[in-house]
């Protein structure tokens, strides 16, 4: 039998595409269709309530801060932000965090995507979320932080 490279009539076999690309395409399509369920498994199916009551708006928070003399806790966040969702699930519902916030601060949740919060986002120059600020009743920054675990948040709040 002659070697293939010595045979002028030899045609190399065409590469077989097999099932590789159809399987890749199938996996991508299923992943895209199932993304909401996958996201739910990764980020949690629901967001538990905070262990304290968020003030409904800046005016109410300022009024409460003036009446009580407590500083405001401003939490800049968004519904699409994974670290923000983590804090919503692991930090704000914590009983000890709730106790400290309720006792010492006037909390306001600021959704950076809402038009009514645009002035706050601009005032505090928010360019990354989550951003957490402690401010006095005039709005002057006392302390600020970004993403925090439960223990880091307790340390931040108790300083």
C-alpha cells in the first residue's frame, strides 16, 4: 500500500465537525433561557427585609435626624447590583446590625436609578455602588465605605 503523500489520487478525509458546535450552541441557548433561574440560585430568590425601617425619602430622613439628633445612614444601591444584593441579604437583615442602626442612625436607602435621587447621587459624587455614608443632619460626610460584610458593617457603624 502506497503512502498517502506519494499517491496523487489521495484525498485527505474531511474533518468531522461532530457534535461539538451543536452542543455548545445548545448549552448557550439553554443558559440564556434559564438565566433568571440561574441568577435566582446564585443571588437568592428573595431579598429579606431589613431589621430596621428605612425612611421613605430624604425629607423624612432629615426631619427625623433633626428631631432625634442622630446622623443619617445613606446607602446608595441599585436593584441590578450583585454586591448591593449581597448586602441586602446578609447585612441589613442582621438583628445586631438592625439594633445598632435603629438605636443610632436614621437610615435612608437611595436607589441610584431613581430620578428623585439624582441630586443625592450628584451631591455625594457616587461613581460606584454600594456606597454607604454616615452624614450629619446638614448632610456633611462623617464616614463613608463601600461593600461591607456584616462584621465590617458593625465595625463601621460602631466607630
